[in-house]
C-alpha cells in the first residue's frame, strides 16, 4: 500500500477529494494531512475523514527536520501539495526528489511563480485576455511552479468570464484530474 502525505494551507477541498478518491483503494491511502495554518479548513475535513493532521510553523518547516523525519519514518511514497502556500525547503525536495507533486490553477509556464495562487491567478488570466486556462500538475523543485510538467487540462475563458467563473471551471478540472494523475504516478511505481 502506497502512502500519501498531503500538504494544504486552506479550505482543503482538493485534499478531501483526493482522500475520498483513495478510500478503500488497494493501491494507496492518505496517511497524513499537514498544514502550516492552524486555522485551515483542511484540519476539520481531515478529522472528519479520520486522517491524522500535523500542524507546523514556519520555523519548524525551514529550520528543523521535524517534518522530514516524520515523512521518512512513515515511509511516505508521494507528497502532494494541494493548495499549499509555502516554498518546499531544499532538504525536503532532495529527500523526496521526483516524489513531490503540486497542482497549479493555470497553464504553466504562464501565470506561475511567487504570489501567483488562488484568485490572483484567475484575475491575471482574465486581465490578460486569455482565451483558455486550466490546471498544471507538476513535480516540485526548489522554485515556485518550475518543476517538470506531468499533466495539463484546459478550459475555455470567454469575454463574459470573471475571476470567479474561471476559478469554478478550474476547480472542476482539479477535482476531476488530480486524484487520477496521483493514481497513475503511484501505479507506475508499483
């Protein structure tokens, strides 16, 4: 059984969707949900699903080996970033090289990098007059949104769209594709 650790900073809809997707799976399970935000909605979602939650602060993430040691000790196979707002430290990237994936709410390389998350991305897409947006699932490296692209899915952006309507289209792509891509990655290593 493969073991997944999900990192999230916000409401946790993607984390919950992934956890539910793997409920009863013979391939994988969500072992932990980790967050840097003690007020994140993902905590209540994880508890409702019976998944252990680890809350950490910036100092312990960057200056200690607490999280790294936990992930190694529990033999995590894949780290999934699902709305996680912190840059992953190099020591974690190196220890789990090729085993950390992120989802970005746009078609990278456009609209990526520091500060490009959530509604900021959708506002930028609309302001630029783009005719499409979507999701990018990619491996994580030492830079925001610059890891190798694994998968992209697209949606149309019309002149009538605003940031909120684009966000809704993108969320639907996230919910549909992210768990399946994770499953495919884990099945390849089986």
